[in-house]
C-alpha cells in the first residue's frame, strides 16, 4: 500500500546569528589560549625590552618666577604690574622660553654637549657610516642641529597647577649628566632672561637717543621763532614779561598812589578853607611839633601873667614883660599855622599836577598797549609751542638717562630655588609598571583578538543563538561525556547506558521533540526523527543519535536505528538502507537487533547503482509503513546532508529533522550551510540538539 509523502515545506530565510552579552564568557573561555598567549607574549616582549633597554635617569631643576619685578628703578620698559590672572599666563609663556633655541644653545655651549656622542648623533656605527657616505655641508652646524634636536627630546618643562614654579626635567643615560644639563638650562634661561631685558632697555635707549637731536632742533626752531617775532614787533621782555606791560603796571601803581595823595591833600585844603583861615584845629596843626611846643610856652606864659597880675599888678615891669612874651608866642603860633596852611595848598597843587602828568602818561601807554596786545596773541601762541617742545625734549632726555641705567640693572625676580641633583633611581624603564601594563594590556588585546576572531568566524554560543539561526527550537543541551566520565558507547552491553543526567536530558528532548511534532492526524507511518549536522560534528551527531535510541529503548520503546554512514569505509559493504531504497531487499531482512537492547540497526548498504528520488521516496514510505508494525520509533543518523544526497528520500518522509551542533565549536557558517542543504531537499529543520563539551 502506497502513502502520499508529506508536502515539502517552503524554503525560509534564516535570521542572522548574533553574539549576546551572556555569550561573552563562552567566547573568552573557548579562546582562552589565544588570550593567555597574547598576554604572555606581550609580557615577555616587555620584559626583554626592560632588561635590554639602557637605564635613563631624570633630574629636576626648579625656577620660581615672580610676575612682579624688583622695584630697583622706575621701570616702564618692563612694567612690574601684576596681570589680573596673578601672572599665570606670563609664567606659562616662560615654559616655551625655556625650551627655545636660544636658551638651549647657550646650555649646549656651556656644557660642550656637541662633543657628547649621546647627543651629537655620532654615537652609533650606522650614523657614522651614513655621515661618511652622504657627507654634509657643514659638519659643525649639522652636529649642533642634531645635538639641539636630541636635547629637546629629553627635555620637559612643566608647571604645576596654581604655582609660579617651572620644573626643568632632563633625562639622560647618566644621573650626573642629567643633573648637569638641567642646571645648565636653568642658568641659561636666567641669563637669557636678563639679556633679553637688557636688550629691550638698550633698544629703547637707542631709539629715544636717536630722537633727542630731532627734539633739540625743534626746541631751537621754536625759540628762534619767538625771538624773531619779538624783534620784528619791538617787544622787549624782562623776567618773562613785556617791558611795556611792566612800565604800564608801574605807572598805574604810581597813578593810584598820586590819586590817593591828591585826594588826601584836597581834603586837608578843604578843611582849612572851611575853618575860615584858622588851621589850628586841623590834624596837621595837631601833629606839628612846633605848634605843640609853642602851645606849651603859651600855656606857661598865661599861667605866669595870671600869677604876676595877682601879685604885682598890671603896671609892674615883670607883668608887662610877661604879657609881651605871651603876645610874641601867639604871633609865632599864628605864623606857623599860616605856614602850615600855605604848605598844604602848595602840596595839593603839586600832587594834582603830578596826578595829571601820570594820567596823561598812562593814557599814552594804553594807546600803545593796544597795539602790543594784538602782537602778544601770536607771541603767546609761539611761547606755548616752545613750552610744549621743551617739555617733550626734557621727557626724552630724562627717559634716555633712565633706560641707559636700566641696561646695567637686573630687576627681574626669577631665581633657581632648587638645583638639580643626580637621581638615585632610574626613571626609565619602570619595569614593574611596564610588566603590569603589559600583562593587563595583553589580556585586553587578547580579549579583543578573541572577539575579532569570533566575529570573523562566529560559532554556536548558546541555545538562543542556535534557535535564531535555524528559526526552530532547541530541544536540549547534552553533555559530551556520560555520568562516569565515559564517552557514549554503541548499543548493547552494560556500558551502553548513559549517566542519569544525560539519560534525563535525552528523554526530555524526545518528549519535547514529538510534543511539537506536526504529524497529520492518523498518519500511518511510524514516528521518525532524522539527525543531521555539519561535517565536523559527525562524531557528536552519531553519539547523540545512539543516545536518543538508547533513551527510547530504555523506556520500553522498540527503536529502528538507521545509520546512513555505517559501512561506508568497508571494502565489501553489507546490504542495507540503499538496497532497501532501490527495492532490492525488504528492511526486515536486513535490520537486526543489538544484543541486550530494544534497538534494531539498519546500516547504509551497498552503493552499487543509483536510484531515482521518486523511487527512493516510495520505498522509504513503504519502509516506514512496514516499520510501524514492529517498531515504536525510527531514529535516522542522516550524516552531513550537504555531502549525503542519498538521505534525501528520508528527509522528505521523516517527521522531525534535528540538527546537532557543538557549543563553542561549530561555526555558524556551517550551521547555515547545513540548514540550506535541508531547505534544498524541500524541508526545514524542526529543532536542534546541542552538545556541551565543557559539561
């Protein structure tokens, strides 16, 4: 009776396999030898480098730079004002100055470094040969240039954060040489710094001095212009002022005094005139000593006359003489008062005449002064120009003297606070640090190489990755060894049974396999499963197939085990599956039970003739239908289907196609190739079983 074969499933496109974060451990463990070898190689190379590399020593000289210069002289050429950032920017710029060519050349000259083979490029045999063959335009210049480049390579100038101290670090093969070079560079920097400031002062002084002659000529020209203008306008100066102005001022003063005197004399004359010719009551009469004396004599004579009139009588000669004296005295007083009045009139007239003369002179000088004032406007302008150029000239002269003095005065506030000392320990190579870095760097590099190798040739890392690759479930992960540490054995015998864990996993895989089976209802053929794998997993595939057959047999099922690879290496193969598919034998005649088990084995058979695919499918269907009478399960070791086209009739008729792969070993490219081979035969994988060699 013939049965229709199941409809072939359409070819599907498989999801690309990806490495998940959880698979990283598996990658690193599987490629641990690459990681360890990389780390060991890098560590050994570093150790060899550390042992063979000549030791280097570093010395440090410290220079402190105060942005505020010493206040020795007034210094406008190099101002000592501290910038807002505290001088950090200025000090930071000195880092480049220390490394400048001028400073380094001074240090090279001071230490005669061009004669040192370590720096002049003449230490190696190769360099000497190249120098002799190629030659150079100037040997001295070439040696200096090489020495300068070599010194720059071993020099480092650093400044710590928020401090004004420069660290001059020099590295050399000798500790004494490193210290000597560091100190020489520090001294060269200080000398260069002082020289630069002196040169600035010299340049400034020369520039100012060059302008002095020009300024002096400008002063002379301005003075000549003033004098020529005064001569042309008949303007005579005395004590910085015009003589005419001084005369006018003096005459005005005299006129004021004359007017005051005239007014006083006029008041006196008016008083005399108001007194009716009796000037005895005037202030002049009161102040006159003659009048005072005569008044005293008059008073005395009056007293004498009064006394004599009482004692002697009016006719007495003494009385008459006294009266005569009194009259004479009063006549003298009258004459003196008349003289005072006449003198007052005379003084008044003289003072009035003097006043009038001065007024006339002032009027004449005022007329002349108006003309002089017009000329003074231009004169004052010329004098202002003269004062301006004199001031500039004086400033230039003073500044030239100051800058000349600054040439010989070093006002910089930079000094060496710590001279370099020979180092007690080598600075390079730091072997422990290099080994530590090489070890961990090698581990990192090895890890990167492992990941790159995995990315370039990915392998099956997990069930999820396998499931994503074939788009089918993974039924279980089987250990590569049985419970006692033994490999899986063929059917039969006491050693055929696997360990409890392995047997449990195999049984669970069978249940999951047929629980998800897509067999049509009332399908007349016996349940069947075909196992395939990439070529490199043939051993594991054969063991997994036998393990499934043993697991089913151990649970009381009668199992037909078809091995499409058995007998392929024999010179005279026995009849088997290929003979059945050609219709030459019935499978009952060729299958035989293994002693001590419920598993019947059917070998590959003889490949004496080629059969058509339709013929093979028919006899496969017939074989499975007949097997359903005597067996409960058919397990087929289908081999690598890409190389075993004779198994295509079985692929078309079996219920389940299970792919076997090894964790951390089977390349994903081979899994994809095996899946494509199955799809070419009209089916898709229905599941997978993984083998873990680490379990």
